[in-house]
């Protein structure tokens, strides 16, 4: 491997590039650049980003190692079909979490066949996760859903990931109809265990095939190490997992929470290594989100540009204006006028139609941090568990019991996204600190130590962790001041 690396992240709008040196003992950050993503030919944007690196980096004549992540394809549209709704939904989310897919619908065997067929025809997914039954268990659901897929006449790739005993018969149904499919291990071979890795790998392979259809990305895939372009969310999660879990040579820092604030979505990643030691009886009959070591949620209606109206709808115009005033240091904000609240609605709608807009007046400039803080807070509360307020006779949960993913023990919180790279450190810290001031019923970190990915390098740490985990960990610990 070369003694220096160029690490790209290709987004729908911008292509980011980070350069590192590697002397075998440590990684050193050399510089970064950014260029508009050239959708007509991805390589044009890559070359432009490389040409904008610092002069001393551009003048190097030795060949670098290349790595890349990408979110330019937007993610595969996925529908999951299975037997039990709760199990299928859980498996689908875990499979898609960092494979480059977006779960648009989950349908189970207890829903009418006509409804399932309608879902397939309306969504027309790129990929279908066909699950159902533990190994040597229930068989009817997979066979019925396979025939519905044939009847729907789609151009989707099918991931057959249910009862291993009935998979050969399902495969014959698809073979007879000329439908492309991949057989993998059952996502739930027993009632206690999820086995998502084989299905996730298959979906990731489809993701790579999709993005390499974009002009230039096939050439990039041939250039990068391992001939593989990684989905951006997967790269960020790999970086968080490296920090949390460590390597054989060095311990990790324990629980890590990543708040990834983007223009279209707000993603929350949490890694809680202690959950790996839970016994089967502690995990329960079906592994739920609160028991997974690594978990990611994506809020597609919370973003600073493409989904700005979703933020206003989630907290209300008055809530955004009150948050704006608190971030400005106003302890007792007054009641906003109807005109001001209407201005919030107009501005967020304007952002959705003008995604490259930068604030050009004081009012816009002051509302932006409120939008950012509100998006992070809503996304985080949806990710986190909560204190139960009422007795649940079905589950036997008493008031005052913690329910869902318990983030209280997590120490390290990392803010990621363009807002944090283009604003001052103080402004970035302020919007995240505001989120933790009043946790209410949410199980949020009790003593968070907040760090900002000010150079947008966590994705690069994740990519480098695949080939140089110890060097990547040492660099990340120093970069985030976690040593």
C-alpha cells in the first residue's frame, strides 16, 4: 500500500476529498478539498477536488492509495416481506442499516395478499428482502409472497433470506419466471438470533452495482482499494464502531453517539459495546433495537435543505423561534407574531426549492442554528428510549421503567455534517449542548462529552479502519481528543 491516501466521499451535491500520509506508524491529515459532484461524469468532480488540495499535496508524484464512499445513488428502494410483522421490520432495518438501502415498506403474512401486491406495484422497489420462518419452521408465507412477486411483474432483485428448508422451492418459482434472486442464510434462523450479515452483504453488492452505473463510478470502483465503494452511512458507522470497540492492540472508548446532520436527512448512530456481553435470556425472544450493539436511525424528513419544512412541522414555527432566541441567549423569549411564524414557514419552503442557498441576512443567519438544533433533537429523541409513564398490562411494564434504547451511559457524542464544518466550533457545540439541556422522558446521555468532526473525517476513519485499523484508531482518538 502507498505511503499516502486519497479518500473521497461522493454525495449527490458535493464530492469531498481528504488526504493522509502513512509512514507505517501513524496517519497524518494532509488537507481536504470539496468540489460539486459532476453527475454527467463523476470523475470530473474527483479530478476537480484533487486539483483543489493544498499545493504541497498536489505536488506529490508517488501514487496514492484510493478509498471512497458514496451516497450519490440515494440508496436502493427496498420492500421487506415476511411472516411476523415485528420480526420482519426488525430484520429489514438491521439488514439495510449500512448496506446502502432504504426500507420503504414492511409487509407481513397477516396482511391481505391483495394489499401486499398493491404495495409492490405502487413502490416498484429496486430490491425485495424475502424473509419468513425460522429454519425448518413456517413455510407458507415465503411461498405465497414469492408467487405475489411473480404476479407483480417487477424489475426488482430478490434477496431470499427466510427458512432455509423452503428456499429451493422458492428459487424454482423465480427460475421459472426469470426473476433474478440471491439466496442467503436465514435472517432469523432461530427465534433468539438475527443473522443479518449475509443479506446485508448481498444488498451492498446490489448497491455497488447500482452506483457504478453512474458515469465514471465504474472507473472509480476499479481504482479504489478492494475494488469497493462503501455507502457513506456505513463508512461513518464503521468509524464510530472503531472508536467504541477499539482493536486488538488498543481499547476503544466505549459508548459512542454520532449525530449526522445533513441537507436531506439527520442520521443518528449509537454504538454500545457493553451490549455484546448480554446473555440470550437478557436479549429476549426477539432481539430489539435497544439490545443491538450498533444501531442507526435515519430521519428522512429532517434536513437543513431538502427536508427543511419537516423540521418546522416537527417542532412548529413557534418552537423554532423560541429555540432561536435561546441559542441567542434570550432566557425568556416572548410570544412570536403570526407574521414571524409565517416567515419561518416560507423560509423553510424556500430552502427546499433552493438547496444551495446560504444565509444572506441576519434573520436567516439566526434561524439556521435553530433548524440544526431542532433536527438533531427530534432525530435523537426518536432514536433513544424513554421512561415509561403508564402501566402496560400486555408487556408488564411499570411506570418509571426505562423502555427502548438506553443512551444514558454513553460518554462520547460526535457532531458530523456540513453545519459543523462550516461554522465556528462554539456555534456547533452550542446547538448540540442545547439538545441535552432538558432530556425530559428521553434516555439521553447523562454526562455527554461533545466533539465535532470539524474537518469531516469520520467517514475516512471508517474507510481506513478496513485496512489499517490500529493507525486509524490512533488517529481518531487524537483527532477527537479522546485519549
